[in-house]
C-alpha cells in the first residue's frame, strides 16, 4: 500500500473522510511513527546496498543516509575485513596518520563513517551493505516495511487519530490491535530470517584468514 492508500483506509475506518482535524502530513507522520516502532519492537531489519566510488588518497567515507550499521564492505568486488583500532596500530606501527596507499584490505567504522586501510591508490567501486532505519514518510514514499504489515499500520493510525479526538476507548481498542499485530509481525519476521537454513554454530577455523587472523 502507498501512504495515500493507508491514509484513505484509516480515514474510512474512523469515519473521518475529509475531516480537517487531521492533515495528510500529520497522518504520514503517524505512518512513519508506526514504521519506527515496528523496527524497534519487532526486530525489523531493513537491508540496503549502496555503491560509491573511492577517491585516491581518501580514507574516510560517510555512512549512507539512514544507515544504522555496516554489515559488509567491498572494494572493487573484494570483501574488506573489519578490524579494530588495535589492529590499525599493528598495521601502521601506531602511526594513525599514515597515508600509505594501495588496494584497501581492511576497514573500521567510527562516528558514522568508515575508514579504509591502506588508503585507496585508484578510483574503484566501494559497495556498502547496511542495516537501515525507516525513512520519513511523504505521499510519494514507498514504505520500506513488509507489505504484510501495511494494513496493520492502519490500526496504529486510527488509534492515534482517536487519541487526538479524546476518544480514548476507541484509541485503546485500536492500540490493543496494533500491539497484537506487533507480536505476530515479530514472530513472522523471525521465521523469515531462518528460511531454509539450519541453526548451527560456525567453526572459527573455517572462516577466511587474513594477516590479522580468522575473520
């Protein structure tokens, strides 16, 4: 569903079609609030892949917009290994200001930026795999939450509309529906993550090796 369709459904549900007490912008903000709450309470993971180009001699690259964490970074198609400040001290002989250039092999993240080591010596494709938070919602947005949750969001919006109208019995009723939806959503998302894989513990020895050990 689009934000406009969710707004229409919520207005119809609450008999508020054309009612100026709730602007479209206000309802889109409620949809956004529902997406944020779902991400927080249901362990909803929004996965994205971003591509940029390296700059010769430039070590630091900002996280993409809305990125919460980095899951994987590749340089020219080759996986970069995450490492720590201590590892960086080992590689640079404690010279953090080292500007040695070459083909990047490692990266670390700090303050919503990633840092490459060694610094790139040529322009290549840097691909960043991220876990994102939901983006703000406007009329033209494509919701990032799964489609099976869209009708559930209607109940959240109606609850907030009723609360603003001091109709607390109705607000509590729809809030109860929304809370029950979140339990079901969390359960479904958990099953989706498992897929057809068996839950096993991977042996560290089977992981790729680098000069810093198993990764």
